[in-house]
């Protein structure tokens, strides 16, 4: 695959998302308000508990975890499910399928631009604010590098999950419902609503091996240096889990898509 | 025909439009089933979050598990009307941008009423059932006496509480008459509702004022529910919530209609 073609798609995506500057500003503002809400809620929770550390997480850890999970959510958010069902309804999907590039790769790279913009304009500022508010509780070291790598993997896994779910709409003609089910499951089981460290032991045993964890929990755990991610074995295990899921979801997604694409019926000519 | 129409007239129209809407929805049966399932999933996930939270922490700010559950159920029921009856707010910005909105201005009924009556969101009923179940469950465990007066209070204050979220969403949706990115405003405001299920006593300082009087999420469940949960020690704001709810709703309605008038004047 010619990298210049892919970069061109990224560039187009960047230009397209820069067009919606207000949205970026509003997302950033929302993250800050969210920060306030999370701060008060968890401060009250920790104040009532009487101890500073619960399940290995301090108040600051929890705050960093949850706010950056939201920031990651905004940054990783893709509207593949919506876009696909819309382009099937309008028939635009035919043009995308005819492109001299695999549909899966084309879609991924056309979203990449907006990811770049979101990362620079909403994630990094939120990150800096969190850093200032928590007074340097985030370690500045090699963990940042692991975090970035894990986030790139998380991006690919998130995309693969989207690509597994989106074709279901071809069969059911329900977009809102499918999308909300997916979002709820991902947010709950990935630790974005409540850190996975708080889950009961037995539930964790299962959740730890699901792909959802690889989206939010693994990058954030690495950033905080928790759960053995500051040792080579711990890192290897987490990256291994991410890579395994990338492989599984890509193969499964391709098989499913090849089957689903035959189902597409576009009205009109 | 007189200019001012009675409630009966509007109720009759609402019923007719509702039947049409339900008929059209029934033609997408799979979508209906999956959407309802999705709605129940989101509520279940909120419930699971709660269980996990209380698995680690016995109380939050002096609130135990069952009181928090009551608050959660209360918020779910209070958020049902905005989901069921005012869901069309989400389509407002598309209609305004495409110009389709003009059709509402030409009918001899109230524009706000006609616009909202067009969509009845059936998914909200799943949430209602889930919310009532949660309230009943918490109610039994807390041991609140069941008297006609308490039930009456519950109904009145649930109704009151629902007005606040409706008002928030009306205002958020109506911003589309002035600005382009109103979708984001709606999404943010809608996300605030997730914090309605926590006691607002956790906030302090300037944010307490903001979340009480500017973005009134404290009234979506916390203040109204205190009438039932702490009958001996009800804050003044709880008693005032029916009045405040009506004021907020009235203001949001006026703001919405102001947008409509502005839209009329742009012509074309």
C-alpha cells in the first residue's frame, strides 16, 4: 500500500475536522466541566471511605484515570456505525466500495485525520490541565511512551470493534439501538465509567481478558504505572493482550464484512 | 372557532398524532426491539456501576446503598418525560438547517406543542419501568411508610423534577436557532443528567450555585427526592422545587419560541 495515498486521506480528514472548530472547543469545555463533576463526586466518595487508597487507587489516581478516560473517549470516538448506515441509505457506500483500496483500510485512514486533530486540540490540553490540577501526579518518564503506543493500539482495537458492529446494522436496520448497546458495553467493561481496579475479583478475571479493557484501561494503567505495568513482564503481558485482540478482531471483522457486504441493497440507481 | 383552545382540543390532537407515529414505528419492529433492549442496557450499566461503587465504599457523603438507589430510581423516572415526549428536540437542528421547520409554523396550533407531539419515544418506557422497579426496591429496604400522602408527594415531586431536564434540553435544542454547533451543546447537557443520580451535597462553593440554579441538575432528583427521603428535615429548596420547575420550564419555552420567531423573520 502506497503510504502517500494514506497520508493524503489523513490530510483531508484533518482539514475536514478543522472546519468544525466550535465542536472542538465545546468538547474541551465539556471535558473541563466533567473534570469538576468527577472531582467533587470522587472527593466525596474518598472522604466517606476514611482511607486514602482503595484497591491500589488513590483519589488522584482515580481522577486522572476517569478524566483521561473521557478525554480518550472523545478522541477515540468514531461514528462508523452511523456513517455506514447513512452511506448505505444514501447509496454513497457504492462509491467507497469501488475505490481502489480495501474498504476497511480506506475507512480507517479517512478517520485518521480527525483523530490527529482531536488528539492535539482536545486530548493534549485536557492532559495538561489534569497535570496541573493534580500537581504533577503523573510521572514524566518512559510511561508516557508506553501510553502513546498503547493508545495507538487502542485506536486500532476500537476501530475493529466498530467494524464488527457496524455491519450488524445491515441486517437489523437499527442504528441507534445497535450503537447504544455497543457504547454501553464498551464504556462499562473498559473502565471508562468506573476504574476496572474497583471491579470485584471474580468479575475482573473475565473482564481482564476481554478486548474492551485494551481500549481504555491498558493505556491508562500504563500511564499511571499501576498493575505491574512498570515491569517488563507486566508491559509485555498488556501489549501482548492488545496485539492478540487486534489480530483476532481484524480476522473476524474481515470475515464478517465479506459476508455482510453481499447483503447490501441500495435503493434506486 | 375561538382563538384560545382548551386542553381537550390539544389532548385530542396529541392522541391522533401519537397513533400515526406509533404506526410508522411498528413498521420497523426489529429496530424497536433492539432500541428498547439498548435502553435497558444503559440503565443496567448504571445499576452495575452503582453496585461496584458500593462494593468498595459503604457510604457516599452519608448516603447508604438503598438511599442512593432510591435517588437513582427517582432520577430515572424523572428523566422519562424528557425522553418520551420531548425527544424531537434532537431533530430540531436538522429541521431548522434544512428549512423543513417552516411547516410547523403554518399550522393553526401552538408550534412548540405541534413539534414535540410529532415524536413519542417508546424506548423511554423501558427506563420508566426500570426506574419504578428501583424506587420500589429501595423503598421497601429503607422502610418508608406507604400512605396516600407520601404517594401523592412522590408523584407531585417526580413531575416537578422532570420539568428541569425538559427545560435544560429545550434551551440546549433552541440554541440551534442562533448557532451552528448546537448538537454539541445538546450532547453535553444530556451528559449532565448522569450526575443527577448523586446527592448534590457533594458540591461546594461556586459549583454548588452553578449546578443548582444555572444548570439545575441538583433539582432533577436530589432536592425533590428529599421530601420523601428526609421527611423531618426538608430543605426550603425542596419545597420550592415545584415553583422553580415551572419557572424553568416557562423560561425554556419562551426561549424556544423566541428562536421560532427569529426563524420566521429570516424569511426565505
